[in-house]
C-alpha cells in the first residue's frame, strides 16, 4: 500500500501521535532534534484535482506564515523541512507545552474542585487571556490572518521562571491580508471556538479582545466595527423584539 | 404512552406528522413549488399553507388512525423561518390546542431536525451536520445545549444551490437541489471555484457570486455544460462541509456523524461523508427525503421529548420568531 510506504519513508523514528482533521501528526527525531511531522494525507472524499490544489496551497500558507511570524517576533514552531512530494512539513516539537484548550480545561476542573466562583476562575485565566490578545494583536498588525484560531491551535509554554509564552500553530488556513473584514472574521472564529469549547468561560474573550485592542491600536476601532458587522450577518444572532 | 402531533411550516414545506413514543404514525407533506427561475416569497408561501393546512391535518389524522382525543400534545415550529408561513401554521396549532384542550409546545426547527435524525437512525451522540435552504451548521451536544461549532458566515448551502439553479432556470419540482444533483451526475469537467473555509466556519456567498458571474460566458462559449457547473459546484461546496465536519469530529473526539436537513438527502454529500467517516473509523447516519426535508414528524418528535421532561410552552409565549438559534434552547431531555 502506498500509505504504508509513506509511513516507512518517514523512518522508524517517527510515531503517529494524532490524526487530526487535516493531517496525520508524527513525533520523532530529525537531525537530532525533537520534531513533529505533519502529513496532509490524501482526502479521498475530495476530487483529486481539488485535493491536490488545496493541499499544496495549505502547505505553502503554513510555511509562509511561519516565516512572517518569525520576522514579526511571534512565536511559532521552527520550520525544518517542507516536502511537497510527500505532503509533509517537518517542524520543531515545542517542549514543555500544553494546548490552551487542555490548560483551560485543567484550570476549570481545579477551580470546580475548590468550589471557586466563575469570577475566580476568570481571574486565574486572566494572564493567559491577556497574553493571547497581545499575540493576536501583533499578528494582525502584521497583516497575518491565521484562519483557524481555536484553543487547540495555541500552545502554552511555561519556562523555569514561570514566564508564559503563547506559541501559535496550524497555519494551514492562513493568508496575508490587510482587510478589516478578514481580521474581524479571524476574531469571530476564535470567539465561536471558545464559546463552543469552553462554555463556562465565555467572558474570556472580552479580556482577549481588550488586550488585542491595546496591541493593534491603529486598527482596533475599525476591526471592532467589522467584528460587530460579521455578528449581525446571516442567522447568527437571535432576533430580539 | 404519548401521542404528539407536529406542525411545520417555516419555509415552503407544509408538514403535519404524528408520532407515538418514537414510532411514526403519519407524515404528510405538501410543497409550494414555484416556476423555474423563481424562489418562494413569504406571502405566497403563507397563502399556499393556509389553503392546504386543514386538508393535510385531516389526512394526517386519518393515516395515523387517531382521534383528536387520543392526542396528548400539540407541537408547532416556533422558528426560525419566514414569519408569514410560521404564523399561518402556528395559528392552526394554537386553535386546535384550544379546541381539543391540549397542552402546546413551540419547537425550535433545528432541534426538530436533530431529534428526529437521532430517533430515525438510532445514533446516540453524533456530530450533526445540519444543511438546508436556510441553515448550515455543524453541531455537537455538550452540557445541555446543542452547541454550534461551525456554521456559514453568510448564506446557507441550500440557498446557494437554489440560487444557482435559478441561474440555470432549472425546475423547482421536486426541489432545485434535487435537479442540480441529477445534472451533476453527468458532469465531467471540473471548474475550479473558490474554496472558503474559515476555521470550522464556511462561506458560500463569494462562491455563488463567482459562479453566477462566470456561468453565462462559460455556457455561451460552450466551454462548460450546465452539468459540469453543477458538478463542480457540488464538489466544492460538499468538500467544504465534509472538511468542517471532520474538524469538529477531531476537535470533540467524536466517532459519529448525523446528516440532517433538506440538502442532507443529496447522495453525493452522503457518499463523500461516508468516505471521510470510513477513513476515520467513524460511523455515518443519514436519512432519506421523507425525514431529511422539513416535515411535521420532526416537530412532533422534538415536542415529545420536551413534553416528556415537562417542558411546556406557556400560552402567552406561543408566538413565532424568525430568528431562533439552535444553541438558544436548553436541552432538558438528554
């Protein structure tokens, strides 16, 4: 089978750790470094032409965005190798990291056990939310649209001094665009993801947005205006009155 | 033992159905069909429903072989949908609830689709893809709500297909989407279209504008046949849906998918979803046009679940609303 051949091609050092929606993720060693390989495997439900086109675009987007982020001073995993032939990207395996999703879930459970109020939980998550807002502000100030902002696509790294760093991952849907519309939709996607995944901390987004505004000052007013417009579209709001 | 009757009329289908503890006793429906190239307008749709609703009601009772006395609860669509047609049907439901002296329940249309899909297919806790003329949502259940993980940020998928059918002047009988599906089967040449996925959300309006604008020239020059355009449009739109559904599955760690809503009876969409599920070792649940397309049974079934858990609608709240989100309803029965 072609599929097995591809797995072997990655070498025996690599172990499949996850099958996401888009890619199979392998963990292993590449040139002596802990490495993640993301293989955007063929999706047989899509037409071959369409699938090839989409995959190629996404690999390109991911590589480009990582580079742009690096220039802008936003943390992302370092890129080691891009292999169009095998539809793979090799990148740094960020050590000592958890996804924001797991982190919020963990903190929520702890708070529940301590019988804390929603307010105290929010207080605990406040520094993280601030940090997220800051990173996103910077991202948009540099005209990078992530395209798939969720709590699973952000890593939290804590060093020995307890300094928090947010590392953004999964740039497959990203593009470079200066329009307010795209930035607003990017934020909207994040808010929706937070609402559906972490319903207990729905106010978290307000803090993120606050920090975002401070970071991306120049555009904050217009992005917010667009953001409200996006919410008013279609069937997304409930009719009052 | 509960017998529930459901009234549905949020769009161009008028449906009345009766269920008896999860068993469908009758499922009657009429569709307001407009001439090719035209959509259905609120006022005319309401007139259609008004002129047929009593005939459909007696047919539903007759086929189910129940008398009004045997019915335990009257359920109707509260929203979302077009106001005039919602109102027409709600008035009938309110009237018979009073005449027969029965409790009444206003049901969220989207919840109706989900609950009936679960009842018919027996799926327990699926990721739901709800695709119809007015809605496109990827839904998962968590903590007493059906939460919307992904949805269209502009028009619905069915709306996109219907409006393209109007461009091609396809017949609206039995539905524009069905006729696109039949043409698409004969399509061969793929036209590259925009592919718009934003996280778990999708957007269709740009794709529609693009193909609307291009189609005249493409068809005139003979470069593409209408079949090819239908084929290309379906392939791209459905790939977007399957992709976002798969994203939600990965995000929630779910191994079941349920497709509901009118577009859900498209066999190509079901086939693509099946392929995706197969690759993930997941299971697909889908229904045919009797249950996919708006009907009264779905309202009766969701109403039955609400009735069972004491979730009645107060008389002065038996109104209708054009906007009524899936995640606005507290789920008391799961």
